[in-house]
């Protein structure tokens, strides 16, 4: 077993050593790759993005199911390998560019990818920060610690709160580091992201929600009442606490997404705009 792993490792190293190596860890477990594609539930009408496509371990299985696959690969060595292997696929479009510099599709699309660990958060920011884009869903392999933070019951990060107001995020599988070549220093996890059909906050309010999230979670361990009294009057606060069915002295980070929805919509409907939190520039 160990000899087989070393053989796979050295085979991949031929492609990744040198100044062009992008820092990616290529998955070599075919069963896990099949599971990722299965969980993505790709239809023949889907437009799919594969971010950090590498040598195409996901690109080609996805192309067999999707209408079109946009394989984004910034490393010229991997990009050349992809181009050569994709010569027989008319529905694969290779983009040799940093994903963070790529324009997102205007038509509905999904993402299936083993994303580079170093830019996981920037990638999710690009996909999730604005709920009015055409992004619909994703199945992503990311670092396990990050996956746990993004799906934690207690929300202390305003960025994660923003994402979860419009998207469901769940861990579906743990993946050992031994399934990659070269193996990373940490284990991974597969997460599934799905746009919410009926979000509690309208998309047009995304910037105002961002301001509330920054304001509300600046000190996530402070009591709900102490944090929100700068927005709501005493009578409004009393009714808000009642509507959310929480204790006023509970930490603000104990609020769930639906309760933040109540806070936001109450603010929009009943609070004078001059009292709304403003995003610092």
C-alpha cells in the first residue's frame, strides 16, 4: 500500500515541482472523486466551474454529465496538461487565470472543486458575498478546520453570518490527507453549499445586512441586549427579545440565522434609518 502511494506521489511531483507549482494538492482517490461528482448531482443542462482544476480529476467526470465545464487553472503546467487531455471534449473551456480575477458567469452556474487551501476564504467571498449573482450551489473540498468554522452552531464571524443568511452550508464527508499527492499537513472535508429558496432577508439588502453583521458581532460574547440597544429603543428591544424567544443576557453569538433575520427585518421596518449600523470604509 505504501509503495503504491509513493508511486502516485512521485508521478505527480513531475508535474508540480518547480516555479510554476501552484500549491495545490491533487486528489488521487478515485472513489472519493466519484462521490464528489455524485453529490454534485450534475444535470445535462448545468454550467459547472472547476476551480483549481489541476490535471482534470474532476473536470472530465463533470464534462460527461454537464452542458459545459469551465476549468479554471492558473498554473501553466497544469493548464497545458488539461488542454492536451481536453482536445476531444467540446464542452470543456479551460481558463488559464487566477480564479479571483475571473468574471463569474451571468447565467446560473454551480461549482465543483478541490480548492487551493491558501485561497479558500477569498474564493468563498467571491461566490457568496453577493447573493444577487448567478451562483446556485457548490460541492467543495476544503481544509477541515475551515469547514468546521463555516458550519459551526455558534456564529462569531460576521462574514460567515452573511453567507449563511442566503446559503445553507453543511459538511458531508471527512477526507484524510492521505488521499492527496503531495499530502497536505491537515485533513480535508467536503462541504455542500446550496442557495436558500426562501431567505429571511431580501437580496437587495445585502449591504445593510453586512453592516448589521459587522456591528452585531464586533464583540460576539457580549449580551444580546447590550449589543443591540444602540439600534433599538427600550420598547422595541423588549418586543424583539420576545419575538426571538431568547434571554436578553445570552451572548449575541448564540443567535441563529433565522433570529438574525428577525433582528434585521425588525430594524428595517421599525427603526429610523439614522440608527442603522453603517459599514466602516
